[in-house]
């Protein structure tokens, strides 16, 4: 069945791959970005800045005016950040938290009244395996995604009686342009410089060797027509998905040593 789908952050990366895949499957797709440069094929691009309440509300209302309903929302917009917590700039931390956490909240608050009135709807949130595994020099990013995970768990319980399903996607590393767009904040002369340089090289390499965005998009798209949705789905390379299992099974100290050795810190 064809659905009306809204995807935030759809101008590049996974969001764009999702928009192309879902459009190819026959769904009507609205993608958002802060500065859209026109429609992309059958994908209707709409301006939305998830950091601004008025922008989110306007974009959602535009979709409903044009399509008449809203079946699926995919919260994909987000910012990556890496650096020592001690040396991270507060304005950059606030920017990440505002986008990754409050942005999701703004979108959910805008679409929930519509879905309640319809008596159905699906909300997908693109989280990260880092939400469940604290990674060195990615504490801000991991914290933002962990917060979204708890929002997802809570929201599922609040809205299920209205026929609305909420699910989170624990994504591993994906071949996107996140390396170029990630906030990188550290002091090259500081106490963390050498350790961070080793870890950051691995961060970049993981993305370069990650799953193709198209493959991840296809995996997520298959969940669209499935009911009921599970609370979370892990999507990524086998070793990264295995880390979630090891986190549950191994003593904390053992798991911490594995992460430290892998990250070279």
C-alpha cells in the first residue's frame, strides 16, 4: 500500500537514500532540509530546520495540505561530533543536542496530533549503535542518541493506544558524507591530541568501510509495511551488531577493555 512519508534530513546521506528507495517502491515521499534546492525526481523537497519550532510546524502542515494525511515519519536529521569532552565547545555541544534530541521532539510533537486524528501512523527514529555503547571521543554524540532511545521507549507506550507505532533504528557505520560534515573539536597541542588522532583515524575508516547507504535504506524500508514494529532494529555490519550482544553478555570491565583496545586509547 502506498504511504505518505516524511523524511527529515533527506538532502544527502542515508536520508536521501531512504527517500529514493521509498519513492522507488511507490510511496509518496516528502524530504526536508534546511535549504532545499528543488525537488529530486519524485521526491518533494520541503524546507525544515529542526532547530526551529515554527519551521517544523510549517513543513508538517504543508505535507498534510498537499497529501491529505501523513502515514510515516522518519527522524533522520542529525549532527555528528567527535572530540574530548573536556575540550569540546559548549556552543557546539548545544547545537548537537538541539538537533539530535530537541529536533526529534519537535518533529514528534508536530506529527502526533495528525496521527492521533487518523488513528494510525509510524514514527521511525534513526539512532545509532553508539546509543548503547559509549565510544571514546564520541560522548556527546552517544549521549544524544541514548536520549533519543529513551524517548522512543517512552513514546511507544504513550501512543500505542492511538494506533501509532514508534521504533528506533540502531545504525552502524554507513558510507555517507558524515566524515566531512562531522564537528571535530579538540586542541592539537592538548593532553588528548595523540590519543584522539589514533581514535579519529578509526572513526573515519569505519565510515569509509561501512555499509552502503542504499543497502541500509533497503533494510529500513522493509519495516515500513510490517506490523507490529519492534522497539528497536540494529542495522550495520556484523561486528558492529555483535557489539550490542557482547555489551549485554560480558562483564563491564571486559567490554570496556575491548572498546579501548579497538579504539586505540
